[in-house]
C-alpha cells in the first residue's frame, strides 16, 4: 500500500510541550534589546559564585583531566574517595551517621533531584513543593507527568513552610515533600526544629522528605543545618540533595550528591545507568582532595557572599518602594512597587531599558507575580550599588 504523499508531522510529548522555556535564557533574551544607555549590563539572574575556583583545586582538575585512567567509565555510584570525603564532611556538619555507602555522586544537583524523583514518584502522582519554589524542581516533575502541589509560604512567616498546612495537602497521590534550605529563591533558611517537624509529618504519613541543600555552605546560622541524620530511621525516608558547584566554584563541571538509604539507592541506580552512567571523573578526583582541604577557603567564600548581601541591602535602602522581603545565601526576594506593573512586565523593562537582568517571581510558582529574584552572589559590589539607579529608570 503506497504512503500518502502529503507530509504528516510527528507529535511531541504533551508533558514537554506544556512546560515553559527555561527562565534564565528567556530573561537574558530581553537584554539583547538593551542599547547600553545605563552602562554595562548587570546580570542578577543566575546563582553563580563570582570568583574562580581555588588554585590548588584548579591544578588537581588539570592533572586529573590528563590522567588516562579517568577517561573511561567509572563506578555508577561515584568515585569511592569522593564518597568517603563527602560522607565525613556531612557527619562533621550534621552529626549523626552517614557512611560512604549512603552517598551517590551525581552529575550536578539537578540531575540528583531528577534521579531521586524517578525513584520516588510515578506519572500521575504528586510532590509537595513549598512555594515560591525552585523552578527546575517543578519543571523536572512536570516533564515526568508528576504534579507539583504548591505549599504557599508567607512573608509574615519569613517565607518558611508550615508543616500543618502541608499536612492538609497530603492525599493518596502525594509521595514526597521537598524542602530547599537555604531557599531558592527567597534565601530563607529553615531552623533545625522546623525541619524536624517536617520529618515527623513525612514519617507519620509514609512520605519521602527530600532536602535540597545546594546552598548549605552559605548559611548565616551557626550549628548543624538539621539533625535528620541523627535519627535511627533516617535511611527509611530522608533524601538529601547537595551541589558542589557553588561552594567550590565549579558549576561547569556538574558535580552533585544524593544521600539516601538502601531502598532508594536500589531504585536510583536504575535511573543512573540510563541517564548519567557515571558522573564526570576528573572533578571527582579533585574534589576528593578539596572537600577536607578547602574548608577555610569555603568559609572565605561564605563571608564574601555575606559581604555582597550587606552591600546589596544597604543599596536597596535607596529604593524603598522595592521591598526586600527576604534575603539569604545567594538571593534577595524583592516585592515590586504597588499599583504598577507586575514582576514580569517590570523584569522585561529592566532588561531592555536599564540593562538589569532579574527573574520575575512568576517563574517560581503561583502567587509570586509581584516579586523579583535578584541573585547578588555573582555581581561585583560596585554593580550592586548601581541597582537602585537602574530600578529608578523604570518607575
């Protein structure tokens, strides 16, 4: 039977077509229309460290890249030396019991999250995300046909999620609650006692508790981030996601980690074998040295970010109509002036007219249309001092 000569277009997955384009490239595209009247572009869209990796780490990265033994496939779970170093560092920071076997190295924290969610939630099921949420988390779930249930967080609560409100959202479709601490986009850090309350909720309801601690090394608070790993049952329901990108200034090398118990690790390896096979090996070799050796250097990075946050906070006093409602780690969560355009319209105008690129709050979930996220970590202090002048150009 001959084919019909008329062309027939193949279809794309409905789940993919329903997901908007990645936010950061979309906002940077606006800046292509900027004519330069206000000076050089100031890009506050992406959470990047504003300085290079430490010299010793760079040297070890170069050495490892030249090692032919590291050019082949490596262990699915990651290199033993890095897993051991990260387990020891996690015990040092958190207390409790975390062994090398609990750690899986991943090609970045986003990959770690995707791999974990492949094991946790099937299409048609749901995950609770405190809102404002990290847009890549919601996108990753939507691409798999998993529903994100927003848990609204309020300014009057410091944008911290409420376990009782979360409990009211739990139904038979929910498989996990995700906490991001320090938060992206608000910068809010959850107190250990609040994390513990979410742990009790998840344990009682048979849910996974997933903590994304990408910005763990930039907390302002002293003491352990939480005490989940001191629980004798943590391996039954806790999953930690971590990124080496920010603390070690190596986002292009795509290095992350997942800490989890044996049940989740058994399922995780199936996804690993079909997605990343093994994480990049040269940066793993360099980080195995860097995790214990660069503690003081990492602390210097934390202090540098805190200094930039202080510069940004002082600068924003000159623009009181743009209210900084939360700040921490790499981010400020800014409410746009009342009575005017929403965050999406203002973000486009800021990029086009003032050369200031920021992310509209609408990308971070429903109810955030009057906010902007400003990532001050990668901008020099002199640029941060110019932000109020750029804001004034559109109000």
